[in-house]
C-alpha cells in the first residue's frame, strides 16, 4: 500500500496479490486517512507501507516534509507489524500529469488534484516494486 501524502489529501495505491502492478485506490482527505487505512486493512492484507518522501535537494526547504515525517511516525506507532518504506517522490506529480495526458484524460479531469494524487501514489508504488 502506497501513499502520496499531502496536507489536504493523500493519494493511495495498492498492488495486486502477485505484486506485479500498482493500481490507484483513492484519494482521501488527510484527516480521514487513518480510519481509511483501518477499514482497508480489515479487508485486505498489506505487507508494506510505501510512503512518497520529499527528499530535500539541499536548495530549498520542503514545507510538507515535517507532515510526512509525522505521518510515518503515526503509521509505525499504529501498525508496528507493517514496515514503512520511504521512496523518493521527486517528479511524481509531473509524471502523473504526463500519464494522464498520454492516456487521453480530459483537461477537466486533469485539473482535479485528487486524480493527480492517486496516480502519484501509483507511480511511487510502481517505482518501489521495480527497485525491490
């Protein structure tokens, strides 16, 4: 299960049981993410939490980084039996937008930030699966 964490929304992705391909699950309001995870885990088995991590390039501060760290700490505290892996999320939003354009998604749908968030989470999970 992967997350593209944001202060307003969290993009969520998961893989198939054979862990071949990542799929977008949903975009959840940040304040609702832990109830969502609890409900999801009641139905599905999750081996690892993969979190898009905004590695700082050294040139600028990333405003979301403290929030992502807090999210990771809460995941580890709430679900100590499920490892949390940080994956570099650099350029995932740009890649998600390119994916939507290439897929023929309408401009109206591309403007919806929630679509970008869940596709970004899918890219984060796919990148993790490819590097394992």
